[in-house]
C-alpha cells in the first residue's frame, strides 16, 4: 500500500467547492470587472 | 456504498453502472427536449444555408434574419444546454453512485427551461424578436423574448444547483471512494463554467427586460456587449468541457480506454475551470472602450492555459485509445491500432471525428482568429461562424450524437431500427459540417460578412460586392449545409423512432454496435490494473505522437499565414 | 479512471510521450502569447480600442461640420470629403449608410473617428478586409494610414435591421 499521504495539489484538485469559487472569481475579476471599469471610466470626446 | 432510495434504482445490464431512476426520468426528459430544439434549429439551418448560397438565395430578407435568430438560439442555447443538463444528471448520479438530490427541484428546472425556450421561439416566429441571437441594443425585442431567456437561464441554474447538491450528498454519504471519476470531473468543470455563464446572463438580461418594458431608459451598447459575451461565449465553453467528458466516456465504452495519467487530464480540466471563460474577449477584440492589455490578457485565456488544456485532451484521448487497442493486440506499425478501431460503431466514429474536426478546424481557427491583432481581418466575417461550426457542430454536436447512440439503448432501454443508417450517419454529418465550415472560412477570408442577407448589396446607393471565388465558397457552404442537414435528419429520425417505437430491451445487455465478445474484451482491458505492461505502452504512443505533431504543424502554418495576411493590410492602431 | 474512481494517490508528473507533448504545447502557447505584445511594439496593425464617450447628437453635428468645411465633391448625391493629412476625419454609421465618402492620401496618417447615431454597426473595408466595431455612444478613434491606392468599399457587418445589406460607403485613396 502507498499509504494515505495524498499530494497537497491532489487535495486542492479534489475540492469541487474551491474550484467553483476560483472558477467564478477569476473570470469575473479579470474579464468582467476590469472591462466594466474601463467602460465606466472612459473619457468624454473632444471631437477636434 | 450508494445512497439510493429503496426501489428507486437499477443496475445497467450493459455497463454495470448504477442508474438512479429519478435521474433517468429527467435524463430522458431533457434529451427529448434537446432533440426537439435540435430539429427546429436544423430546419432553420437548411433555410439559412440555402439563402447564403448566393446562387440560390432562398428566403426574403426579413425571414432570413428571423430564421437566423431562431437557429442561433435553438442550436447554441436550447439544444446544447438541454443535452448538457442530461449529462450532468447522469454524471452526478451513475458515475458518483448517488441518487439525484431532488426530483422537485429537477421538475422546476425542467419546466422553466422548456417554457422559456418555447416563449422565445414563439416570439421570434411571430416576428417580435428580429434581433438575432445576440439582441444587441439599441435593437429591441418584445419583453417576452428577454423573459423567455431569463426563464431558460434560471431553469438551467436550478438544474446546475441540483447537480452540485447531488455532488454534495454523494461526498457526504461517501458513495464513491477517493476522487470522482474523470468523466464526472469533466461534468463538474462544465457545471462550474455554466454558473459563470448564467450569472452573466442574469446581469445582462434582467436590465434588458426592464428596458424593453420601458422601465429602464438606456442600455449602454458597449456594456451590454461585455456582459452579454460573458453569457454567449462561456455557454459554448460548457460545451467544450462537456464534449471532452463525453470523449473520455465514449472512448472507454467503445474501446476500453482509460486515461494514461490522471493528473494530466484533471489538470487540463482545472485549466478550463480557471481560465477558459476569459475568452469571452474574443468577441470584443476590435471594440471601442477596451484597451490592448485587457484584450491581450483575456483573449489569451491567461497565456493560453486553456488552449494548453485542449491540446492535452487532444493528446490524451487518442493516446488512451491507442494504449487500449495495443493491449488488445493491435500492435503492428504505427497506425494498426487506429485502422482496427470500431469504425462501424457510431459511438466511436462520432467521437473520433469530433476530436479531429474540433482540433484541426475548430481549435486552430479559434485560436488564430482570437489573436488580438489577427481579429482585425476576421471580425464579423464568415470566418467566425466557419470556426464555431467546427467546434460546436463538428465537435460538440457530433460527440453528443455519438453519446445518444448509447443513451437510447442504455437509459431509454430501447433498440434502434435501421442500424446500418446509424453506422453511416456520423460520416455524412461530419463531411457536411467540414464542407460548411471550410466554405464559410474561405468566403470569410475575402471579407464576406456573417449574418448578412445579400452580399451583392442589390439596391445599395454605392455598389459593393465580391468576386467569383467568394461566391464559389458560398456554394460550398450551401452544399455542406445540405449534407449536414441530411445527417442531422437521419440522426433525428432514428432517435425518435427508437425512443417512441423501439423494441424494449429492459433487463438485457445491449450489443447493437459491437459484438458482445468485443465489448467484453474492452471492459476487461479497462478494469485491468495499470501494470508494467500498461505503463510501457503508455510511455510510447507513436501513432498519437504523429497525429498531434501533424496538428501542431498545421496550427503553426495557419497561424503564421494569418500574421502575414495581417501585415499586408493598411496601418492602423 | 474515466468512469470509475482512480487509485487513491494519483498525483504524478507526466512521463514519456505525454511529457514531451505537454512541454511542446506549453512552449507554443507562450510563443502565441508573446506574439501579441511584440506586434504592439513592432507591428503596424493593432487594435488599441481608443475611444471617448459621445452622444449621437454631438457626433452627428461634428460630422456635418466636417462635411461643410472639407467637402471637395459629390458622388451619387453623397458628399466626398477630404480631411487634411495628419488631421481628424469623421465617419458616421447610420441606418443604412456610411456618411460621408472619404478621400484620403496614400501614406498619410489620419485620426479617423467612427461612431453610430442609431444601432450598432460593423465598419468593414473591402477588399483589403479591415474590420472594427462601431457603437452608439462611443467615438472610436482609428489612427489609420492607407498603404494602397484605389476605391475601397465600406460595408456594414453588424446586423442593423432589414436594410443592413444596403449599408455601404466608400473610401477613395489617391
């Protein structure tokens, strides 16, 4: 028997709730919030 | 130990997997709904292909856009997501050895999804929603259009919740030992991606609904595009994760394959979960208001880690098949394992063709068109649908068809009629989709726009148009469309006949596609421990190595050819 | 395992051919990622998304002023307008036309402002095949240098209603 010492990364990968949390957090911060911020803070046109 | 309720489960006579009867009921219900939406979408597809084929130009303008709206929504949302919910219910119960969390919750989800989809289809068909699938404001549809989509999205979210709750009780009751099976892990990835999708759907559709009622004054066009694509693109990433899970599942069922290395396959799914949804940016690469850093970072799924994941799956699935086949004794040369594969089994043929089309056409074009600068010569041209028909139709839909050839006998417990037609169907459908996709891609490279009724611009004040070569490729698109529709129709007819009129095979094993002894051998190979012989073969998979390097070289040629084409256009920044 | 739970400790690095492929694929992914920032420095075609908030009414007024001051001719009743090299040019997307016709000089650089006064439109220049998105409320500024002479068609490639296929325009480069 190899024993019950599981690799820490295996434990992380086996945790569906952690994956759910990260799977929501990363795209929402990187894509949605960052993009939203840029649209909201767009400067007014001068139309030279 | 399973946590099934007394009398509410059975054991599959073919695979030996447990089947929760509540889950089985909803798998059937969602699969039937899915095929109905697929039929609506397929009829629409034929009409659109025959209109884009400029020599035929079938529909009048208004009906073209109406049918295009219908096609997009039924195919990309209703068919695919309904089928995926069936997959989630199966993976959460049969593979985790658990009962379905709640029948009531499943009912609520199902009714919301079906009612929502029917509302949308009705509004579109009576001409109150000619806004295409994306419904970009200021284009405005009838309020029930938005409400229908909200219903469908909320229903899906509830079904996904039911899946997560099933995972929760399975873990609580320790119905499986250690880690969940890989296919269930892929389903988990699909479910997580679905949550991202549906949250964006709610964020964008609820204000749009209020706007259509006159309760909100203004919807910003750029904001809408940003959030809508947080729905539109991830909904197709659910497909990718679910499709890959189906590849692994069918590879096991049809050849006895098992993954070479669990870590690699699972890490690839983790990359999907974490990064694939950044790629919603693919649609906004030439949009105003978003800067280059945002575009580059997001379009690359964080340095292409989700592309790495697909390249890994594209290796591990065929490699696992190669190892299983070599263990059966097909060891001659580099490709004997492949030529001796069960090509007459529509389950196997579908997924193998799905892998090839998804990788060679869908994947290569997708990454290239999604390169920030290359998008300048591709955005909103027919190259875009050329790409996603190879992923969603040639990839996902074909894989789901292959799965259906096993779902009907194993879950509905009905046998197929006209099996010979089923055996050739994947080839007909695949060749149609390939032609369709190539026709679109090549026409698009001349700048032919997508979602356009008349590329001769008849009656426009300033003339415009395309040369004969572009029209030739629109003809290829049309012929491919007819062929793909024929394949889709054969699939639908066979499935409907089997589901409603097929001979019941309850209580007996199904060996309709491969002889019983071949299936037994596959299962025997599958359940063998990973011994030294397995590892030895697994370390050296020459056939798969040749295939993936051919893919990589094609990828590089296409990718750099596009940079060259870009370098030739006007300077712009 | 695909349909059964795997052995309890499955964590191990890839080996053999699989390891080779994962490595090669990772390198290829990094090459593709670095290509994009590289092209922003060295390449001549980039999408920077430079834009400013504008109302459709303001934009339409500015386009009209641009046409009045820089008009050099007419074609099919549509004004042909020549901006000064290095200066600002304006193009308005409207159901269903690109207004006005622009006359540019080869090798000169212009700041081309594009916006829509109604629905979303797609700015597509043929046959060279350059495509940018045009949105109401957004003054999308392209710093554009035509590198070839000729009469170029501008079409719309974002669905904008029943007359979408009638929406054309022109850019003349001399």
